[in-house]
C-alpha cells in the first residue's frame, strides 16, 4: 500500500512478503522525479504485465502492479495530478 502525505512530505510504502509485513520504506515527496508506466510481456503466458512506477531522483523505483495498461495509466495520472508532476 502506498501513502502520499503532503502534510508530512512523505511517501510511505507498506510492503508484505507472503503473509508477513515488512518494514515500511519512506521517501520525501520531493525525491519523486517521475511517474511512468512499465510494460512487459510474460514469456510463459504471453500476457502483457503493467506497473505504475515511482522514479526517485537517485534512480531507484517503486513498482505498483496494475490489472492492465489502462489501470496503470489511470493510477499514474492520479499520482501525477496529486503531486503536480507533468508527464
């Protein structure tokens, strides 16, 4: 789960591994430099897999799976609007 908090100027990513919660990852909202769509094709099934990506200034990225490309684009648009990042 991703929380974008303008008041605290933080992006907080809650992570899980199987059933266990991992330590949340945090970054300042000002560290987010871009929001993109990552698309790949699963070699085994041939299905297109899409993720919304938050790209940080240091080059690291946080990936968020989407059901399809339309959902990934919708999520990216909402995040860009909230953070006032131009495409």
